[in-house]
């Protein structure tokens, strides 16, 4: 592909005038509706400081002469040009490049070669130059392009249909990206459905045209994002590819200064926000007017969350749910009748569904919509518990709604706290580089079945509720107690509770649980918030809705939204630009670092270690820093190291704390055990306009049985901590078993790793009758204790609760250097998954030590299923859960088609295991 582009580069030069230069040329594929991808060449052309993008098509493949090239499109790099890019999702995907001006719209897929990356960087640099020229009233007329426009209008003889089968295409690719000038907005769901084969992330950029026919109440107000983007030449939603340096340090400084002076050009306008949550216990829909339309005035925004939308066993693995469509329709029909709403976004994680709606009159001020989910079920992968989030910008404020379902049962408050922490820390909005976190939003609303209980006897609780003495119970509410001591939900607030507990009721009644379990009433369903300018108007339950064992809850808020006053903004912007001009001429950036090197001692598997680097601005001007890639490396740090923030602006006299976190997880632990990775790296801290600082990172990793290979583990008679490093490296080498004398006592191989025996034996002895076995997440502290016990051999009995031991077993299997069924047999297993005899035949090819582990674990699972009347286990649940651990696709570079195939293979993995759980595995 690079050779073809190089040839075309030469031919393009021949077609240009003497004063025109072809700077870069890349081969790409234009996306055309109904025709797929068409080969094109995209060139960056320069003439006396002006720049344009030329798009050529070749009549022959490969292109033989300049006569084979025909000019199809010309995009002057002016204020009218919009550019959107998407970075590759995997190492084999291409860059996506979309171009639009008043007359043309095209979308291209470029290769992942450096030439494509360089082209995108250079294109955006030229756009930045154009923006700066425009700011100084030096815009170009682009008169030199008129001759090419004439050629486009009158290209000469029209190729025959055979030569040009796509001449009649009228596909408008950017309409799927909400870039059309008509002001119409295409929903994310529609966009992803209308153009199959592309990631939803690319088409959900939420870019709305400033020329929309819908107007705000004040014609003098405009989004800060929109105004800043126009003034600075920053295109809405256009993300720079990962690992590339930002266009301009000046742009970051301007943005930072604008934020500091917002009070001079921003006014606060109140928006009414309705937040509702309901655990529907898997029930069918009902009339929702009593809940969603019970107020006199319609809200501006609805955020509606459901839990336990689908209680079927199949839904625990991320499958489709018919319930979702039913509830989506029911909500849409029962929104307030006095307003028109558009669905902004919805996201579902099995039974946890969040829908966000906004009044139609506000839609043009919505931007940068994104969503994410965090599963907190067993292994952090099953969606029986977890949270989903939707974020967006409204005018110049950023809002985030989180709907969660936390761990159940009266005594599991620590697990609930951990779930909440995991959701808040792991939720990332990846449309942005770097990804936005929960903390990066002005206002956050957190709703859901948080499952916190009341620490009082059931009789006391019921008496207080019957007598209306709710204030006597609130001090014993677990969530209130933990929030008051900052154990969980730091900085969040909750309104006064003046309604009875919302859980647990006999379905169809207002009677608390009269079943044998007689669960204690509790305020499980809650609405929390954090951020300035939020005032709660009402907090209530809706007892008239009785189809579930929970009552729905809702809360109304007046939320202050920042709205930019355009004229005042322009004055501040001009003042900032003048100040920066003076400062840049007089000063250089200067900083001091608290440390120049960092040592991480005794790093353990899945146990994060964190140190802090403080950077202080000791100079006279704001300093922009970022961590940059070292030569010939794709990222600025190793995969086991996390740096946050990776870039920032520091005002004179201020400082920033940078958190350096080392974490060796199941993806990379094997690399440490076999000696391929060490805690060694060098960070390059770059000051824009200044020098670079080199920060060494070093430390030591304590090897663990987690991340070892089965071949190495069966050679270890003692705990792994007692194995010399050199011996461990030898054991981890491919083919190490070939050199073992299996007849000698000291080198006799174990039938299977002793660590797996210990985990299985503990679960069988102490947990075979445990309800919800393999369905609850373990506690991090207990998981660390279990790891140390397996790695050191002490104590004799595994520590921690049974749920932690169950998750430790799954994590152990997930961490194996090679899965129970080796990578080489993965495709064979998938292809024969519907035939028992063929499955057994494939298993006969599995190495003995791997086959022993498979047989042992299958026998264990069959025994657990025999106790299902106590533990409620179902084979339809265990097969996908353990099938995903026994069979893992080879760690090859993933294309989009391969990712789709892997998702479709989940049920085949479950089907493969099913054959060995419904009958004994005899060879």
C-alpha cells in the first residue's frame, strides 16, 4: 500500500502547477453506501502558504501513469472544513478520516501505517495554521483552486458504467455523524444500524450543526465548546490519534485560561432534571404515568434507571433481552405529555438499563455524548451486578448519570462499598483522549438499587414504619452511616428521606415481605448527586406501582447549567490572546519535580502500588506538560504502568500531583514469571516550549502462581515463592516437561497444579451448599490473602469468604499462561462444539497435564450441579462462565471481523463444555 501511494505521489506532482507542492499522499478506501469501500488516494497539497486536500481515483490498478489519475474532490483547508478522525481500535484496524465542507462530504479508511498517522498529524497542523491566519484577518480566497473546480464540474468524457460503476452514488456518509447542515439529528442507534460493520463510537460523535433551525430562547447564547472551536479552529468531536502530540500548546493554554475566567462570560440557567430508579424484578411493563408524569410541569431532562430487567439465567452472560424493548417503549409512551422529548442515549448491562431523554428544544445544545458500563459480578465480567453511565455536554456544563445495582444481602455492605468504588474508578468514556473519568464532570447523578440495608431488628423496623417514625431508622441505614464517615460516595449528597422503605414487598401489595425469608425492609433504591448548582426539589417513592418487590423512587432537581454569552466571551478571548502573545515573547516554561526516579518495591499480582510525582510551576507563565513516547515505541509507558493525569496545564505558582500506578494483572503476569518483563521503564515528561525530563521507573515483582503455566505448576512440589528464579524461568520455557525425569521422586510431575486442588477442595468443603455460588464478586482484601496463601503455602486453610475463593479459582484459570485447552486447539473445539464424540476426540489431543485439569474441574462442576437444590446453580450458567476460562481465543491481533467472531463464539464455548457436564468424561 505504501509503494502504491509513493508511485501516485510522483504522478500527482506531474499533474500540479509549478508553484504547487504535493506534501503527502496516502492510499485509503472511501466508504460508499451500497458499494462498500472504493480505493482512493488522498493528497495534501500546498501553494504559497495555502493548503488543500485532493482526492484522486485511478482508472487502473496499480496506477501506471499520471493519465490514469482523475481528480474527484478538492477540500480547501479553510474555516469551512470539518475533520473527524478515529484512532484504530486494535493493532490491525485502520484510521478513520472524515472530511466535510459546504459542498463535499467524504469518509475514508486509511491504513495503520506511519504514513497515515503522519498524514493526519500534518493535516491538523495545517488546519491550526489556517486558524491562526484567519484570527489575524489573513484568510485565503483559494482562487488557485478554481481551475480544479472547473475540472470537477466538466471532467471531459464520462467513463462508461463499466469503468465507473459508482458514478451515480449519492451517499452522504457524514449524515450518520450528525454533520449535515439541515439541523436534523440522527440517533446513535439509527446510525449504527444503517451502516453495518463500523464501531458505534465513530458515528456517535454527537456533532450538531451550528446552522440548526432550532433556536435557543436567547440568540446571544452559544456553547463554550462551539465558540472556542470556531475561534481556535478546533473541530467538534475531532479526536487526535492516541500517542500523537496535541496540535498546539497554545490551544491548551487558551482553553485553560478560558476556564479560569468563565465567571466573566458565563451565566447560570436552571434546568429541571427528573431522576428515577426502579428494580422491576423481571416483571412485564405497566402504566408509568404515576411515576414519570406525576408533576405539573415537565422536566427538561429525564434519567430513568431500571434494575433486574431480566432475571433469566441466559441473561447473565451478555445476551439480548426482549424485556429491554418492552420497557423502552413503555417509558417513551409515559413521559410528561406537555413536552416533546428526544432520547439522548440508552445503555444496558444485562438487567441494568439507563435511558436519558431531553426536551427537543434543548437538543441543539447537546454535544459529546458517550456511555460506558462496569460489570461487578464474579470476575468483573458477568453483568448480574454493576453500573452503566451516560455522559454529555449541555451548553457549557458536563453531566453524568450512573445507574447501578450493587451486591445484595444484609451483611454484604463491604461488597457494596467495593462495587461502588469499582464502578466509579473503572468507568471511562473512551471517546476522549485521554478517556474521561467520573471525576471529570461538573454534575454527577447516581441512581439505582444500591442495596444498602437497615441495621435493626425486623420488628423494630416495621414498628417504626407503621408509626411514621422514620427518623429513628435513618441513623441505622448502612449507606447514611458509611457516607457520613467518607467510606463510600465521598463528596456525594442525598436528600432527606421522608418515605417508607422501598424494599421488600409482597408483589402486588403494600405489605412487607411475608415469605419464609422475611427480609428486613430497607431503603435499597436511592438517588445521590454531587456537583455545584444542584438543588433537590423533592425526593419520593411511588407506592401505587406494585408489580415488583421494590417501589420506584424519583427525585426532581433544579440544576445550574453554564451558558456562554457570546459577546462577553469574545472580549475575554481577545484579552487572553494578547496576554499570551506578550508572555510567549518574554518567558520560557520552568518547573520543579519532587522526585526524579521512582522505586516500586515488592509488587504483587493484582495489587496496585501507587506513588506520587508532584510538578510545580516555578516560572512566570502557564506550563503545559505531557508524557510522550520514546523513539520507536507506540506508548509513553509500559502496559503495567498507569500515569494520571498524562497531561495538564499548571498556572505559575501552582503544582499538579501525578499518580504513578503499577499493576501486574492477569493479562501480563506470565511475562514477569518467565522473565520477559521487569519493573523497568523510563517516562519522558515533555514541557511544551521547554525541555524534557527523563524519569526512571524501577522495582521488583514477587512471582505468583497466578500467571504461571500448567506445565510449570505441575513441576513445583512446594509453593512458588520457594522456587529459585532461575529454576522458575527454566520451568516456564516451552518444552520444559520434555527434560523432566518423571521417575525420580524429586522431579515427579503432579497430576494437576496443587493450587487448583486447594481452591476446589475448599469450595467443595465449605461452599457446595452456598446460595449464589459463583455469582458474587470476591473482596479484594480476601483475594490478596488467598493469593499469598497459595504462593507461600501458609496457612493450611485458605482465608476469606467462599465468594472470594470462587473468584480466585476463576481468576487463576484466567491468568494461566495458556488456557486449560491450549490455544492451538481453540478453533477445533469451536468447530465441533455441537458434537459430543468429536469434542471427546479433540480432547484426546490435549496435553496430559492440561487434560487432567479439565477432567478434574468438570467432575467438580458436575458434583456442584448435583447440589443445585441448595446452591441454585444451573448448567446454563456454569457453561458460559467456565467455558470462557477453559477456551480462550489465541492472543492474535484482532480485526473488527475477528472481534465479531469471538463474540459469536461464546455460546459455542459453552456448548463444548456442556457435553462434559451432562455426562462423565471417560476416555
